[in-house]
């Protein structure tokens, strides 16, 4: 099950060209774009437009805001894991 979810969420853009699988490959992009895009559009940033299927980035600044958001999330996860590892090391000693 994990392998199927990983393949769908990390599907390459070439899968969009395949008729049936292309629809499934489009779903993760809605997820990854809409999570940061909708709140940024609702606070009034002109770099996003809220459409039928979520937020649509307008131009390079919109895309860079999405990438920056996910890099920030990854950085926070790494910091949390580092703190948890340090706490586990202290408890063992």
C-alpha cells in the first residue's frame, strides 16, 4: 500500500500524458499546490487565483512561494526530528 501511495504522490509529469493514469497524476499536484496556495490567495496576495480545483499560481513568484512553503515545512520537520533524537539520547543515558 505504501508503495502505491508513494508512486502516486511522487509521480513524474510524464504520467499526465497517459489517459487514465493522467487523472491520478493530477491529484497530487492539486494537493501540493492548494495547501499553501489557497491561504496565500485568501490573505490577498495577487500571485494566486482561487479556481474550481484550488489555487492557481500566477507567474514565477507564485511558484516560488509554493516551493518556499514546502522547504520551510521540511526544515521544521528536520528540526523537530533532531530535537526528538536529542531527547531520546538524553533519556537513554
